[in-house]
């Protein structure tokens, strides 16, 4: 197993996440406004006020930059609207997680566009690839060159923010004819080791592109070795699993594990198993499109295990 | 949809046998050797997240062309990874010449629930 250190730009994401950690513990100015306590970052005048002790971050997914077919000829426009929604959030997120399919065809200019556009939010972004991001000849080499620093293998990683342990997994590389996403033994072994030292009360957030639960296997909406991979997480009190890929919100709870897929900013897909439908871009009436695209805001209040997820459409 | 050249001269089969010993699977059209061995053509349509026909029987030396008619991108990847297309956007095609008899399973590299099979007769 090797850690990726070459051919990557400086990883501002990790550095800034560390800054967030420090901020959660110290360096906070308390303000009271209308009886509600909130804090601002002592060193960042532009940081928005936030609720006491909370961690806020955003999940964005399936931006599919490069797609221009009937289901949405203007994926740049809808991404711009999604970014505006994020910028308008009452609490500025500490960072964003992009759960894959940044691009439609893994082209360098598509990656560039996503990068440039998401910079407007001015927070670190942690990317995990979708199958559309690993179509280059190197099976994801382009993605790793850009976002691989500080990751392992095909791009998986973990980091800690405000007492929450985040794990970014990759289940889209070298897909097999078994018909679903897969993680592979090396990544599964890494995951078991990664969480072995953690207290069971540590809140865990896992993110990956394809669903890590059986969302709808006949359409490939699952991960063939997810059950095995998640086994070491069953002892934890709170495990939140965030996925993309299926361009719609589906949630499932299994004991202490909760699974949540999210919307795309580019185009919708049919509801799982819709008779006669395929899992491809779905054209809806133009005035309906923004009702089925969106982003997700996630908040954790200190002293509570569960995270609050708010799914927001572009409408 | 199926576009087979019906007649194969005996000479072509003999040449093919020699060729296939050296390179049983050669990419086409890049592989010049495979080009020489091509004795027919067939096509497969990718539509509504299916390969059509999903199973196709062809004589050895047939060049098969897959064309993507979906709005989503697809690819063509041999189950044993012996051949792999670039991503095919809407309207794009990929061709591969099957030089040697056998059964070749393949899938879409983006949507691995999509399966197809080429049966190559000697």
C-alpha cells in the first residue's frame, strides 16, 4: 500500500481542515445575538457566525461538467446556482465534500472548470472520484494527479474535524462485471486499520461515490464488498454514510449506520426500478429541473451523536 | 443492425490461423495485423443501458463496432480486460476484431451491470 505524494498540487484542503480543528477547540469569539449564542473565527473576519460548538459542512455531488444533453444542456449554469445556494447558507460550511462524478468524461478542462467554480465558495473541498472521473487511459491517474495528495491507493483517505472522523472511500476504479461498485481488499484492510484505534463514541462520517448499501442492485446501485468493508464500523455509536451516483435522495438505517445518497447538480435519474426506465439522464419538464437538483448541508451539534442533514433543491 | 459479410475465402481462414497464434486479440483499427485478418463486420448498438444484441455469434476475423446511442457515456471492457474502449459519448463508436474462436464476455466500464457476449466461431 502506498501513500500518494507525487504529482499533486499543495493540499490546501488538509491544511485548512486542521485549521478548523484548532478553531473548534480554541480561538473562538462568542457572540450573543437575539439570545442565541454563536461564534466567529477570531482570525477570519469574513467567517459567518455559527451555532455554538457546531460543525457544518456541505456535500455536493455529480456535477457532471461536460454533460450537455437534453436532460440538462447547461450543467455549468445549475452548478453556479448550487454554489449560490451554498454561499447563501446561514452558516458558512467549514469545508465541502464532493462525492464524485465531478466531470462527465474525465477531461482535463472539465476538471479545471469544476475546480475553478468551487473555489468561489472559498472553503476546502475533499473530492472522491466517480466512475466518470476515472475514464482516462490511466484509470483515474488524472484525478489522482489533482486530488491524490494525502490519500492512499486509488484516492481513499481519512481526516478528523471537530472530533468527527471522516473517511473518504473509492469504489469506482476498475469496475468488474459483477455489476456494482467495489472497494477491493487493500482498501478494506486499510479501513479496518484506520478506525482500530478510535473510541466507539467517535462520530464517523464515511463518503464514497456509489452507494455503500443496496440502493438498487439491478441498476448497479450498490457496492459488492461494502458489507465486509463496513464491518469494523459496526461498533461505533454513530456512522453516517454519504453517497452520490444515483442523483436522488435515498436513506436507509442499519443499526447505528445510516446511509444517505444525495442529489446531483446536473441532471436527475429515474427512481430506482421505475418500470421501463434506465439509470441514465432523465429529462423532466424544464420548470421541474431545479426541483430535482440540489446540495446537502450537514450539521453536528456538540454532545449529540447524530448529524442533521438538510437536503436543499435548486428551486 | 447485424451487418455480416457472408463469404469467407478459404485462404483468409488459413492466414487467420497463422496470425491468431501470434496475436489472438488485437485492437482494431490501430492493429494493422488485425486489419489484415478482418473478414467481416458486425455492429452492436448501445441503447437504453443495453448492448443490442446482448449475445452475438460471428465468424473469426469479424470486426465488431459498438455505437453509443444513449445520452450517457458508456464503454466496452472485456471481462478479462483483454480489450477496453475509451469512453464513448453519444454517437461515438469503438471497433475490435475478434481473431480467434471463443466466447468473450464484456461489460460497460461505467455501468458494470451492462453485460454482453461475443461468440466467435472458428
